[in-house]
């Protein structure tokens, strides 16, 4: 997509970091709507989620990656490989850390990965609203001793503190380029993917510690009834043990109904239409370790 503005800048920005540092919160904030699911559980993001932010003089395409962690199953391998591979294909890397946590082995593991890239790396210290300014200075010094960052920017993704400054600084590092996406497009992921993620988010929120990350959501059907201005969505929640199926459904189906109610609200906001949501729960034992199942559920390792 061409633009007549010869000073127009565009480029790709990868957001990497340990699980639970606020990458998805940041992405949703700058895009202006929910496209990445948020949870206080680690490893929530499983696929790379692209968010597009277009202004008069730039287009920034953000790639929110899965939190980098030590994998415990084939799904974990997929997530870490997915995050690492984005480092090769972007113009700027945002390494996001949590201001409440001191630098640790996980951060140093990521810094080791960054040693092999020539791409500019920003250190983004998130959640600054939760620490005293004196602590912030200590954090900056500790990371400066580990790596020569192109920029260090403290922010609060939740409150939006300092994010405008970050966007302006990022823009300086982007090359002159075309508009890759139309002005009103905020993600390259299909509607079906975003809907499945919104449902999965509600499962994570409402089951808390009872259900680990053994949940996938498959959209079986999306059907629009133009006359009634209604969208029918049928989805299956996949778990890997019989006991988890009972937890997700809840006593007399109460929890599944609550998952559906909360997910339907977000889906209606996304689609701008009334939604009838039908949810089913199925058991696929140990699906996270089965390549065939991973591919079926959208985790396609062949891309990497």
C-alpha cells in the first residue's frame, strides 16, 4: 500500500521478555483495543500477535511474542522458538522487563540471545507505577552493566505513563517505507483467531490455579445473520484431562455460562454486533505434546 508522504516511516517491532512482564498489556494500549489476551499467569501468549498502529507519518507493526521461558512440553518449544525467530525479522527489538523484579537468570538468558543481533534493542522497564523512583535508577544501572541498549525507556503500560515518548523514540529508528496495512486495520490476525483468544482468556481468568495452560479454543463456526444483525459463534474448549473438563463446566454448568457471558461481551465489542455464543468442552489427552494436535490447534512449527 503506497503513501504520497515521502517522509513516511514504517517498520516492524518485536516485543520480547520473560512471561508476565506486560507485553500484551502494552500492545492492547497502543493499538487502542484488545487484540492480545491478558492474564496474570505466565505464558499466556502462544502465537505471535501483530498489532498495527498507524499515524499521519508512520506505521508501526508490533509483534507481541510468547514469554521466553524454559519449555516443559512441545507447545513450550513452539512458543520459545516463535519468540526467538522474530529477532531476525524486525527493525527494532523491545526487551521488556518488570520494574518490580530484579534482573535474574531469565533476563540474562534473553540478553545472551540479544548478543547475536545487530538490530537496535530498547530496554523497556514496565510497571514503573509500582516502584519508588530510587529503585528505578538501580534497575537501569543493573541492566546497563549487562548490555549496551540503544535506548532505555521506563513506562507503565497499564496507565499509559511515558508510552507517547516511547512511540516517538521508536519512530526515529524506523526506516522510510510504505504503508503495509490500511489505516483502520489494527491486527493481521483473522477474526477467528482473536475470538478464540478472547474465550481462552476468560477460561484462564475464571479457573485461576485449577487449570494450567492446557487449554486451547477451537472456533467451529462463525455465521452472520444479516436480517437479525446477529453473529452465531460455536466454539470448543479443549482440555487435556477429564478432571479439567468438570472444572471448566462447573457445578450445574455455572462456570461455563460465566465464561460464555464474559467472552460474548468482548466478542461483541470486537465485531460491533450482537453475538450468540455456544460453548462446548472436550478432552484431548496430552495434546500439548502431540505435533498433530498442535498443528490442528494453530501452532504450526513448520513456519519456523
